[in-house]
C-alpha cells in the first residue's frame, strides 16, 4: 500500500474520487490475500474492500491478559502463554486421527487436543516453540486440564491480529478459520481504512464528538484495549456510535432535501375561511373530538398555503381518521377542486363510498367508486363522471392509478392505510393533478423513531383520542385445547343478538401445512353454531361474491363471518362484538391489533379471543400474544413490534428498510437518530443544495453511495 495513513480530509473532488476508488478495490486484485478467508467474504457477496470492512464482528474476546496455567478452571474460557513440550499424533477408538500438544508455563501444564487435524496442523508444533492458546478449558483423563480445538498462534515480534488485543469474532467461519479471516480484516483495516473519505461535514463531527471515519472502521473491528466488551456487543462504543450516526444522517439528509423540494413546488392555496370550514364539518352527523379538531386545524393550515401539503395522519383503529379525511375532501370540493380517496381493498373502498354518500345525502355532491376493472356500463359512466368533473370525489383502490382514469381538477389525494401502497403508486396518483395536496393515513401506529426515520419528509398529525361510545375490548388467550371455552363466548354473544368474526391464516386446506383454514372452518362452525347463519369471506372470491357476503353480514343476515385477514382493515359493523383468531401465533402484532379493531365499534362490551397452538409458538410469538392481552394502546403495541421484528412489519415489505441499515437500530439508537436528524435538517436549511465546499463530500456521498439505498425511504 503506497503512502502513509492520511490524517487530513482530502481537499479536492479528484482526491476524494481517488480514495473512494481505492476502497472499491476488489479483494481478488489485492496481492498476498489468502484465498481461503477471501473466499469466506466473497461467498457472502463482499467482493470489495469497502464491502469487506462492512462485515461486522458478532462478538469480541479480550486477549490482552493471559492467565497462568495453574489458575485455569474447567468450564471457563482461558488465554495462556507457554512453551510446547511435545506434539504427539494418536488415533481415537474410531480410528480417526488425534493430535495432543503439551504446553507448560512456570506454574503448570496443559494439554491442547485437536480432533481430525489437517496435515498442516500435524506439522505446526515443535518442542520449545513459544505459543499462545485460547479456548474452553475442560478436565481430561486423570483430572488433567485440556483445551479442545483451541485457537493457537506462535509468539513472535510484530502486531498479531489474534492475540495481545481485543479480537473480533465473525459469524459463520469454523473455529479454525477465524485466525486467517481476522488476519485478512486486520490488514484491510490497517492499509485501507485510513483512506476512507469522511463524508460527514467536519463541523458536524466536532459538534457531536464523532471519530473520523477511518478510525471508526478500524475500532469497530479491533477495539482499543480497555473497551467494554458488552458495550461493543451492544454497538455502543464510540466507533459504532459514529457509524450509526452516519447511517441516520444520510437518511435524514435525503428526507430533508425531499421535504424542501416538495415545499418549493407550486401548490394549491384552498379557500379555507372559517365559514368554509364550518360548512365542511356540518355534513357530519356527530361532533368531532378535540383531537380530531386539532388535527383538522393542522391539515387546514397546510391546505391554505400555496405549497403542496404532504402530511401523515396517524390514528389508532376507530379513532375517526375517515371523518377528518372527509372534511379535508369537502374543503377541496368547496374550493372548486376534486378529491380522491384511495384504499387498499375493494371492501374498504366500498365502505368508504357508503359512508361518504350517507354523510353527503341531499347535498347534491356526487361521490363515485372507481372499481379495479371496468365492469360494464356503470364503470364507464363512473370514469366519465370523474373525468368531466361531475363526480367531485372519487373513491377506489389501485384502479384510480389506471392510465385511463383521468380527473378534471384533482386537488387533494387521500391515501388510506398508506403502507399498503408502494411509493411509485402514490406518485402516479399525484401526477393526475397539477400538484395536489397529499394526506396519507395509517391505523398502524408508528413508534416515534420509525416515524422520524421513514416519514421525516412528511408533516405528522396524530389522533390520540377515541370518539365517545367506543366500548372496551377484553382480550383473552386460549391454548388449542381450550377452544371450547372460546366458542362458548361466541355462542353467548350470538344468542344475545350480536355478531362475530372468526379469522384463519389460510383460505383453504394445504398439503404443505396443517394450519386450520377458513374454508374448512366455515363448514365446521356452521354445524357448531346452527341455526346462526355463517358466511365465508376471503381474497380469492370474486368482487360480487365479497360484496354479497359483506352486505349480508352488515344487514345481520350472516351472524358469524369466517374470514382471512381480508377483514383486517376498515370493516365496520357495530353489532359485531367478538373477534376470534385461530392460529394467533401465526399473526404479527400489528395484524392482531388491526383485527381486534374490527370489534368494540358499538356500545356493547366486546371480546378478542386468541386461540394459539403453543407447541409451535416460539418465544417471540408468545411475547406478541402476551402483549395483546396486556395492552390496547396501539403505540405501545407498535413499540414492542419494532423491538421484536424491526421496521419491516410496520412498513410493509416494499419499503421496510430491512436492508437500509447495516448497524443502526431504531429501537436502540433513538437518541442518535434525534441528533442526526437535527444536524441533517439544519444543514439543508443553511445550505439547501450542499453547494458549499465543506459540504462537497456529503453531497457526493448522498448522490453516489446513499441515493440508491435511500430510495426505499422516499415515501409520501
């Protein structure tokens, strides 16, 4: 490697480009790298120096202080320095080879045992060699202390990768492969890490007390003496703090620039006089809660400004988001614009349509449904009504995105259950207007860290109060053998004139699994709960069949609805008081919380009954189920979900961020996220285009190294 480690930041774009190119050197091009450990990295897709340096240790061992052999104890890990007394090849009873190596120091003797040693191992030791050995101590024949399959290295001058320091332990390699892999990564840390370009602006590093990038990389793999091993394992050392900060910082920088870009676009300044707002609210047949009024004030203030609204509305199941969205749509309509409400399922879209039409009865304002596939004359007419502007509000699913669906004057887009839609889908709907305001809603509560990390470019509102008249939901957990008790509660509610849901994880019986399925369950429950009518609802039914089943359930003709998670979102039947979930251990926390939200929508006490097969449930599944029993607070549930499963469950697979962070943990690193967000947003406020020379490295990194990864987080 030419040249000494560089301490100063590179001053020119060419210098930075040269350093970045050096870090992109392929491992195969580096002379003298041992092919075996290089192969371990390449098998994991780490082909360059930069990628190899991102192969983080899973643990560390302190090998700075050897233990006298006499002080070793069986069952404990030991590190010893001694002299080889002998090396004897033997055979086990099975006939397989065995190597025993004697080691002694001033106070005791120890035997090193190697099973099935490779030929090179048989030639490795000679009497009189000074040797370091590390491994678990056991008690052998006659009470002699042994180390089986220890890691060993001859004592010699120079800087060892495996002894005399805190050493990394990497996931995957066999015990005997660790020394070679460690040696390779030590070389990369020594020769290449110092050439790393520090993408964080110098003033940010100084303010936050962060290590230089190259030093952070080196210390992440090979921490300095005295490092707390528990802190290293928890990614809480100064080195990891720097690396985590950088991941968060560039995510927040992208969101800050995106937010600024949206605000610079010309938007619609809606006429939102107090009289207009009163008029919009007057269509509702009930009074808004304090939380709804507060949120509506935030939305109205956005809509009145001549820049596009880009707002996330959070509210737990049943908190009244639809009413707030309706008033926002009416504010747009009253100003001469159209509104679009996009829902993830046809069932939910049709429910929204019925609700909006009921609230607008007698007003002369037309609301129409744009269905997934143009079904005959009615759908042609619906699309013509939207294109001509006669229909002031269009409700639909992905159908709203179809090329032939056009709007006359689209002013407001409301996206319900936003995590069900990809970024490009939302962008396509927005493009159907000049630059309509956007309100995205979610009933999946989002912990604050997740909201900051992935929705940092959206303004955020939260409905944190339930409307009056919502009854509490009692949640109970039953084992598979206790199903009869759960059924007794269902029967009691049905005989009291109420209705129930039973949800299964599968539509139909599968040869690949013995999970219960909805189709079989519907037949059994029809017999069990006769004469109460049982209906079956799942995603494989035709739209007309779904409509018919739901209409009968709403009307009370179907008393017990057997379904898959197609009922997870939005279905509103106030007379339904029981939600029974079969194989509850198979569902995610947010799914279970959404399912529970289907009941408790009327005045009667409601029940959520979770039937679980505990034999198949791991610790995580049991914790999910206990959380459901313990709390109904959606944000507490989301917090536990984030801790258990990471961001993917809450955001949906398309934009989960599962591969966005190598090191950062939203649950663990909340305070670092706050710091990085402050710095990134302040930087964009001071230098929006990162045009200043001192911000050039950050601009280059955002464009070259981070832009592709961060596209996952571009939402709204």
